[in-house]
């Protein structure tokens, strides 16, 4: 078998944006390739605590590449890679987002917390008719238990450049979701590709034996590092450029289609 690992972004890839959970068509296809011996990892900007069972709709990954590669575990919860923001990075973000009245959240072990202007995130979730998965962290004390893996926010993209001008020495990167104000905020070393490497090391395989699928700017590294990188149609132009190929649209069950193309032996009833 040429490819032994399938790494999947969740939002906009495994779960089409218009759907509240992973559609059954994708769940069934992923389970079929798992049954055929392929290991599956979710590779997402969400922290593991921000991924509900309802969201995955019965899918059970073998590995977790979460918080854009900073939180990597196997199915049993054994830590394969763990990287955190430091206090200087975190406090700079809090000060900046408070000064500009924008929403800021952090990804912790037990889930995401909205530290600044939580109401903005809550209103956005209500507008999208999705269940809230971000905890109200306006008391700003969760980091006293453990530091966050990464941050996420909503701000005009021009403000990110202002942050870089003031705090560029901290090495933080703003990866926006297309032209929107939503973004992941990552450290210089943080990348899903590092998570892929940690999983491949645990499996004893080379990243060339992995297939990765994604749609966003935070997927570029993993799409390049995997042996086969597939960006879903309509994905971020940077992700499309990083991928080996552009696949079907997420709404057309791109994950299920790619599973059938790459591992036809997992679907003998269709051959």
C-alpha cells in the first residue's frame, strides 16, 4: 500500500461549511479506508478540547493533529508533540486586541476560551446557527493552569500588520481565513506539517506515505509535506498552490471521493 496515513482538515474539508457536522458520506468512506488498514488523523486548527463527538459524527481518528500542529496525540491520548505560546506572546495579543476592541481567543487543553470581547464570537456563532464551542474566558485566568497552544481572533487584516510592526520580535503569524476577519494566530515554529511528522514518526513511516487534505492557509505546510496533498476546490489560493492537486469541492464530499480514488481496494463492492 503506497499511502498508509490520511490526514484531514475538519472545517471546510471533512465538514463542509454549510453542515453542522461531518456528513455521513465522508464518515463512511473514512471508516472504509481505516478498515482496509489506513490510519487516519484529523489535522485542524481547533484544539482537541474543541472537537466534539457530535461534530465528528461517529468518526474515530487514530491520531489528532490539533491547534495547527502544536497539540499532537494518538487515539489513547499519548502526547506525541506539545508546543505552547509563552507569556510574552500571549499578553501582547491580549493588550493589542483589547486596545482595538476585537475578539481574541486561545486554544487550551480543555477547549477554546474567548479572552477578549467574547460576545463578538458568540454573535457570529448565532448568526451561523452553530452551537457555541468557545468558553467564556473573559476572566482571563485559564492560562494560570497551563499556557495555550495557539490563538484565534477576528480583526481587520490591516491591524495584523500593525501588530507585526509593534510585536514582530515575538514571531507570531496571522493566518486569515480567505478575505474574512477570522484568523489563526500561530508561533513561528507552529505548523500542521510538524504534527504530520510526529505522527509519521510514531507510525514508523515516511511523510511521503501520507495523504493530506485541506482548504485553508494553515494547511499549506502539511499539503506540501505529505506524499500527496489535495486541496479541495474553492480552497485558499495559497493552499491550492501548495497542494499536488485540487480535488472536488467539500460540499461534493471531496474526502469520500479522494478515498475512493486513492484506495479503491477499500471499496470492493464498487469495482
